[in-house]
C-alpha cells in the first residue's frame, strides 16, 4: 500500500524531527551548491508553479532550485491558464497533478491550496497565501541557525502587521519551541484562530514595540500593506507610524540579535535604512536561503528521507 502524499501547506504540517532533517539537508545541499558540485536527485521530475500573486523571490528560488536539482519547472499564472477563467480548483488539481511531480501555488485564500491538495496525486507546496507563508519562515529559521545556532528557547520579536508571516512565525514557535513577541498597532492584533493557534504558551502580545524587542534574539518585520490590502495603504501608513524598526528598538534587543525582513522592503516605513543595511541585518543571507531551504523541501516531499 502506498504511503499518503505529504503536502506543505502550513508550517505545522511538519514535526520538529522533520524540520531537523530538512535543515540538515538544506545545509548539505547548500554546501554542494557553493562548491559547484552537481546534485540531481530530481532528474526528469517536473515542478509546476502556479502564480495568482506575483513574486520575484518565490519564482526565482523555486525555478532555479528545481533546475539545480536536475528537474524542470513550468510557470503558470492565472491570466494565461484555465484557473483564471473559472475552472474549479478541484479539476485543476486532478489534471495538473497527473502531468507533474510537484506543484507550488502562490495565491490568495488558504482554502485554494487546501482544496487543490485534496485533489492532487502529488505533493503541494504553499508558496504564499493570505494566511501563511511557510517557505519564507523555513528560510528564515535556516538563516538563524546558520548565524546563531538552534532557535529552540530563543525569542523572536515580530513588529508590525499580524499578517501571513506573523501567523507562520507563531506556528513555528509551537513546533520548534521558541517564543514570539508580537507588537502591532491597535486594531491589527493577532487573531489566534486565524494563526491556527489554540491556547499556545509560545507567544505574547505587546502594545509597545520597544517592550516586544527587549531581549529578543531576532527582530523581524514586513511591509505594512501586504498584497491584496492596497486599498488600506493610507490608513495603514498612519496607524503603523510608531512601528518602524529602528536603531533604538535594536538597541534593547539582545546584543547578538539579528534583523530579518522577507523583502521587498520600504526603507523609512517598516524599517530604517540604518537597520536593514546595518551590521545586524542578515536579509541577503535570508533571501538566498529561500533557494536552499526549498531545494531540501522539494527533495524531501518527492523522495522522502535520504541518508548520504
């Protein structure tokens, strides 16, 4: 009897043991990449990438990553596929999964990737939804491990909007046993149910962002207006004015704290240039690690555990 298909739709879809394996594989795959040593475990495999929301890093990291693993990647967006013309998600899942080995979807509602996965014969990866962004947090934690070691027991300060990134950090804290301090403007607080959390002890909300940053090992943020919320931009600029990560906030964090941002960034809004371009920032390593973390993820979803 064949084993059930493994999907990656939310961060909590994997156990801590699975993450330990994926992070170790990412390091091994990255080391080979840096030494220009070919590694093609996904030779002759095909990744289909479906984009309802545009992206630079997501497309580049998945497409380059699949090529580097020896496979091929096909780009579809909803403007030039039947998905954009009203084809049911369930039907698309049936058809696309019969012609590929792996599907990455970057879309709006989480419900879309869940329904697609329920009708797929191959693993589905959430490349971003309104609710979650697990691939980004996978890369962020890999980056933290590279710079500071295990994230277990550490504190992450999330400053700004309680968006898909924030929700995913909260799930990660539960799975990997670290703490998240969240500070948002009034009216933008975390909704535990939306984050997929129920009575977790791993996060605390703070009215003052300085208090959230105090003693943190990692300070991170995102744009104030996520894709799909552009109509609220002017209102958000006013509401979030005091939630710009600056040198003062970093000064109350742990002296070894690092700063992260999933990019693209707006200097002078959610973060000052002094911080994002400063010595504590690891945003470029973080961006690169989308490639390496996702290569390990794709290898694991298609082939399972590999012992080298």
